[in-house]
């Protein structure tokens, strides 16, 4: 029990900039196995976003500034970790190069045109969708993004060099551990808003399609591509939330 609690706080420490005032002696195995808790970390991020959106909305009286503040905080809470993965992945995967060159480009810390365009549209769509949706979905979207990351880690082999940040999550995220995370994510989602469960299926399908793309391009996954699938599925979760709201309003 104490080991699992340690792994939970480890997931919080690695995946966010939320202070963890507990000394964590970690090893690669603990780090890899802590990934099962990343959807739970996503719910924590979501609760913070929901609270900030709500209180800034009360203060400013509209949704424009709260949406901008929420997206900014979203980025700050993760330290831009997954956005960096988006930029590096898009620079490499859409470079029309062979596998080895793609991996080399992804390791380059400089942002290219593909990466810059991808970041612009991810942040733009997040802003527009946060402005539009019922704020309750802010709690759920970060968890769904991290659930997608777990599915990717459980489905593909590690394609980067040994010792990379993505190696341990891929090595220790088994299909069984993904199923456990999917079950508790679904249970928490049902408690928050049962209609949001309808978003899980298209997110899992989208993740599977992204995984096929990864396999065709680099025969596996890296830390950057794990970050990219997280950001993409977070954003698409918000999009499906908007679609769901429209469908429900028209049916009523």
C-alpha cells in the first residue's frame, strides 16, 4: 500500500508542477509502474482547472478571459511537458524522412515549422473549446488524455534509445495495468457526469489510429509521442464534449 502511494505521488511529481512535499526515492521500475496513476493525476489537474475557470468566471462575468486563464494554467501545471512532445513529434513524424532520421529530428530541442504549427492549433482549439463547453468536462479531459497515453504505452514497443524518459512507462505499462486504469477512470467519470462515458469509446478508437500511425512511422513509441497522444486526446475529448452537448440539446 505504501509503495503504491509512493508511486501515485511519483506520478504527480513527474507529470505536473504540483509541489509534492514528500521525499521520493525512486527507481526505474517505480517510475514505470507509477504511470497507472496518470489518469488520476489528470482528474486532479481537471479539478484545478474547473475551480479556476469557475472563480475567474464569477469575477469577470464572461467566459473569454476565464478560458484564456484556464488554458494558460493547463500549460503551467504540466510545465509544457506534453506540448514539447507534440512539437518534437510533429517535427519528426511529418518530415517525410526514414525512421532513423525521424527519431533524430525528434531528439532535436529546436522547434521546426511542423512543431510550431501543431502547438498553435492545439492551444487555439483548447481555448475555443474551453470557451464553449460545460466546465464539468474540464475535470474529465485531462484524465482521458492520460488514459490514451497508457493505451499507447501498453500497445507499442519503445522505439527510442535505451534510457529515454519513455522507456520505463512503455516497459511497465502492461495491457492489464491499462485495463485497471480504464476501469477506475470510467468509474470516476460516471460519478462526475455519466454522459461523458460516451466520449471514452471514440477516444480509444482515435488512440488506436494514432498508434497505427506511430507504428508505421517509427515501429513504436517514444517519450515525445506519448506526450503528443496525451495532448491530442485531451483536446479531442473537449471537442467530443461539445458535440455531445449539441446532440443532447437537440434531442431535448
